[in-house]
C-alpha cells in the first residue's frame, strides 16, 4: 500500500468458516475492527464475509477476529477494487478512517489487481516461506479506456507556454498516456506521429483517475516543462478593466 498504492488485506485462514464473499451488509450487523472498536453496519455498506460473520468492512478495515497473529500458519490474501464514492460514504457514516480508505476513496489503479496480488504473495513467500495456492477471481474491475481529444495549441492558449507538438507528445507518452497508435515514447516516430490528424486521441492511463479533460493534459505538459518557464505577461487594458470590474462587484456584494 505505501510503496505501490495497492491496499489489500490478509486473513488467518484457520479463523474463517467457509469461503469469503463480498456482499452488502445486513442492517444491524456488527464487526469488531482491527482497531478494537465495534461498528454497526447497514445495507448500503460493502463487507467481506464468510459463512458465519462479517470479517471486513470492505476497503476500509479488516476484522479483529480473523486477523493474522504470531500463531498463524495459513493466510488468505484479498486484493480488490472498491468504488471510491461508496468507500467515502461508508467511512463517513462509520466515522472510520484508515490508510486503505484514504487510497480507495481517491481511486486506486483498477488494472493493478493481478500484479499487486502477485507482489504481495511473493513477499509472503520470501519472508515466511510456504507455498501459494491458485488465485480465485470474482467480478471485473472497471477497465474501459478513457479518451480525451487534445489540441496541442492549448499549451499556449490555456497554459501560457508554447511547446512544440512533438515535445508535448513525447512528454505525454513518457507519463504513460497513449496517443492514437503510439503507445510509448520509445515507439514515437515522426512518420507515425504525422498520421495523427486534427485533435489527438489521448488515452488516459488506468492509474490517472485525476485526469478527465484537455486542461489536465495542459497541466501535465506545463509541469514537466516547469511552471517557472511560463513567461510573465501583463494583462491587456481591456482585461485589466474586466478584472477591476469583477473586484468592484465583489466588494459591493460584501
């Protein structure tokens, strides 16, 4: 979680009754969390449960009664994707914060489930020894690609900094974006770049939930070039007048 932004949870397999499922809580169900406090749940909350009880407040905190201890010999690793808005609402209702909640409610990479689980499993085997079972999968993470149609002139028009289109393209590619059929900075070529006509179809990486419009791509380009490289330009007279009028209006309202 701290190194790669991939929260997950580990259970003591011997303390579970049957398999685990993700489901909605039942009104009034309770769980003693790892912080030692008892939480009463409602039907809007997602939990991880076995055949007998709730074992985890999904994406926020695991349960004390199924946690790992010094006597644990078999573990089950849960690596899941949780909806950010849902996690935020559950945490607010329960007034429960955690490192996992802070990451899930801001949006983790939905494409980093398989690799995240493999890395965690490898760490357990390296530190504790043992053998790993096969992986059980349920559901599908939201992996539909998001595409922004980007006009490179916006770097100057919106960001105040002129950057050559080729340089902008290399910057975005190096940050994990895809432009048309160009998938990386190493795959960039003038011939391939020349085939892109009009606005660039820029595919957003799965881990960049914060990017949702052309202005965000301008920000990516400008921050790599350096905010300090933006020239200081005085406002033209008509813009200064509009600005003064806005300030006067704000003072009148107050």
